[in-house]
């Protein structure tokens, strides 16, 4: 698998099929996406998730 970490870890299903884990935040974002939420693919850290959520709250 080639690419930047955020590209690789956004492919949660592929990683799990290979027996590999992904960061918990990436898995959370993946699950949110599966349930219809418009979450970016490139979130890997808690800080990135907080920044994204803060931006969403500020726009609301």
C-alpha cells in the first residue's frame, strides 16, 4: 500500500482486511461516514478531529 499516512489510514476496510489496525480517530470517522456524516478522510489525530468539529460548530 502506497501513499501518505492520511491516505493509507483512510482505507480502514482494506487495512483491517490485511490484519492491520488504524488509529482510533480514523476508525471513528470511518464509522461516522458509514452512517451518513460528511467527515473528511484525512483525520488521523484527536487534534485534527477537534479542529474539524470546532469548525463545524462555529458554522452552525
